[in-house]
């Protein structure tokens, strides 16, 4: 369909399913084991309802915000997803350019198909980028990567902590066997095999010995020019530890349901994480946060984002919808996806009676159906 006929983030997924290579689709869309967590990430948002307020002047709506101190046109960022060229020949630079067009922040993945410098070079002047990092077993290697990132103007490091080993994504594994068989027969086989190598490399260079005692080292490498965030925290206990270890924030995330099946959905644990941090004085009011909480996984609508904001998140990361938009319509598609979200913010903030994000407070949501039974 014509891009103008794409009305929601779901539409990109539908087109992607029909038009992407099977290999690309299976890599992007798969979750771990029985995909219970992947589905729950999305479903959990349906257990949060609004308590909309009326008769507030909603002529002017402002959904802009700051993420770790940097301007963002909306409380959304593009999270790190590996292997962009499985979806689009230009790969992740499509995300870089669309982020620039729409004034939001891109988190560059360690395992991008494009080179790190290529993605930094593709950025517009002043465009803010973050870097997702898989910590290498060789610490000196990690230090070098971090120093290079700092020199190239990366503003924050997101250390992935939910992947000491790669989750089992059976849908993806099945096509690999098929891909492998055809790899020996077709000309394109060479590329298939290299991608396989990349996937395997993920589990081989990631350091499963990574532990809390490494956090001060990472903090020191990040220095005072870069923020340090742990991506993949899944309990309030680890959220408290992250704050105590001097991190600037966390992403409550289960890797889009691609790692541990039956990991809880981030929106479900967000209320207790915020409560426990507050009880320990580890969070300041939202206008002056000292420790920021992000969530990702299953976010498909601005209403999902507003629910997370109401419950204390600074912003949310969006993964699959961005790479589905990239795979189907390139840079233009990703930009359109982000514009859809902006339109949704405008409308829904009017309808809940919140002219700014500061008005999106806990009493605007009903979470009585949220906790798992
Ligand atoms: C990811 N994600 C991810 N995270 C990370 O820290 N490093 C990585 O290399 C990747 N790679 C990756 C590939 C693909 C295809 C997907 C779908 C996801 C996880 C990602 O950052 C994020 O946590 C989820 O994508 C959020 O869930 P949604 O928005 O995809 O539902």
C-alpha cells in the first residue's frame, strides 16, 4: 500500500509480514521459547486504563520532553535492534535520518549492520545519539569502544544486561537451517552465511561473567561526558542496585521478549520500581530527575507511552515497529511511523486532559487491573 494508507504502527507490521524476506521477518518478529513474554509485553498495556480529566484548556498541547537532559520532540526513542540490513539494504542509517527528521534520539546498536562511524556520520548537526553496548569479555576492547564513542559525541551508554547468553528463538533458528541449505546452492548464500556468523558472534563475544563489580569500571569509562544506563533491568531490587552503583538510569526491558520467556512485562513492574526507588530517596521529582527510568517492549501507541509516563517513566523505547517501517518504506517509513505517534500524542493528550507531559500524573491511570493475579 501507499505510505499514506498506513494509519498505525500495526499497519507496518502487517505489510512487513507480507513483504519482508522470510529470514528477515523471522529474525525481527521472533521471541524466546513460547513467546509468552513477547505477547505479554503488548497485552499488559491493555490492563491499564485512563482516568481522563475534562474541562481543561487543551488548545495547546506540548509533548516535547528531555531524555537524560537532551531535547526530544516526544517521550520516545528508537531502541537498539541488531542487523538492520536484514530488513533494508541501507540498514540503520534509515533510522538515523528519520530520527533527525522527527527530532528524536536513536540508540545505536553494537551489532548494527552499518558501521558505528557510518551511523554517526549520517547524523544531522547537533543530533543526539546514544549507544547500546554489549560488554566484551576483553575489558580493554570495551574501554576502547567507549572512548571512541565519547570522542564521536555519543551522549549515553546503554549497557545490555539481560543477555549473558542469547535467548532461544525457534522461529529464527528454523529459517537458519533453511537458509543454510540454500546457502550452498545459491549465489546469495554468501550473505546468508555472514549474517549467521554475526548472530553467532553475539553469543561468543558477550561476557557472561559480567557482574555488579564491573559497573564502577564502566562508570569510569563513561566519565562525566556520557550517561550510563543499564538496559534490561527486570526487578526493583536491581533498579535500586543500579542507582546505588551510580548509574544515571535503567531501562526496564526484557529485550522485547527475546531472552527469558516468562520475564515480566516492564509496565507491570514499573509501579513497584518507582515506589521502591522513591522510598529510598533515589528519585527526584520529574522536573529534576537524578535517576531516570525507561521502559521498552510492546509499545505500539502513544496511549501506551502515556501510561508509562503517568507511572513514572521518562520515555519509552520502540523496537520492532521502527524496523518494520524501515524494512517496508525505508527512511520515509520510519519518519511516517514517528509522525503517526506525534498525531496520536496530540489527540490523546487532549482527550485525557493533559496539555503537557508534566500533567500526565499517576492519578491519570487506573492500574487496579494491572498486577498479575
Ligand atoms: C532487539 N533488541 C536488542 N537489544 C539490545 O540491547 N541489543 C541488540 O542487539 C538488540 N537486538 C534486537 C534485534 C531485534 C530484531 C529486536 C526486535 C530487538 C531489543 C530491543 O532493544 C528492545 O528491547 C525491544 O525491541 C523492545 O521491544 P519491541 O518494541 O520490539 O516490542
